[in-house]
């Protein structure tokens, strides 16, 4: 079984770093206000600008908190169930920072796969995806693959029986172990 594990929003809580960046410069936004994937539109932030700011946050990767405690043990349990690759959509210059972050968090994985666009993820050869993007989730479900959607404020509007929601990474371990997808 091949498992694709996302980084931003699933392992790394990079939005917290971005909020810190934003809130020092623009109107304050809280994480719970980010109820849409393209929330930046609402705040008159351009998509390129948002992407650049996320890359800037990754440059200070030591400051990026994990989404939850004991991430490394949950990922370790996943690696006992299948081949776990990190599959991340990002600007290429940030890959070294992400790898350093994963190492510091003691996260073990098989391969590190970086794609330029999240939309490319669904086409890759994986049986199960763990991701927080509502767009990726729908695409993955549309081609009949398994998607475990990591709950975040920006994906709560998704209600789709093909998309299984998880609150913690350990939920993925349980679902995969019991084959309840
Ligand atoms: Mg993500």
C-alpha cells in the first residue's frame, strides 16, 4: 500500500507562521477565520503574494510548529502499514527547509516527492492520500482513490461520503489498519 502524506496543514502548521507574518503587517486574522482554501481573496491578498509569503515562512522553518504532538510516532505507525512518501506541492526553493523541518520533527518516510501544483497529486501512483486541501480531496475522490482529509478550518465545508475526515494523524492509522475507507 502506497501512502502519500502531505506536509503543509497536515504535519506542519505553517499557517500559524503566516498568520504571525500577516498580523504584524496587515489586519489581524485568526486561524478560525480561514474558512476557505482561497481565503486570501477575501483579504485582498493576491495568490502569488500568498505563495511567496508561505515560502518566506518556510525560510524560517525552525519557527514552524507541528500540527499536533507526537507526530513522529503517528507517522512511524503509518510506515508499518504501507510505504509512506512525503508528497508536497510547493515552490522548489523551499524543499531543503521542509526536509530539515521533517528531520527535526523525527518524521520518517520513504521518498520525498515535490510537485509544483497540488492538482498533480491525484495523478501520482498512490493508494491513499492524507491531505488538508479540499480541492485535492475532491480530485482524488473523483478518480476513485482513497483520501483522508485532515480537518482544518479551511476544509470544514466538505461533506462527501467518498472523503473520510480525520481529526488527528492517529485516526489515519486506525482507518487504514481497519481498512475502513
Ligand atoms: Mg496541505
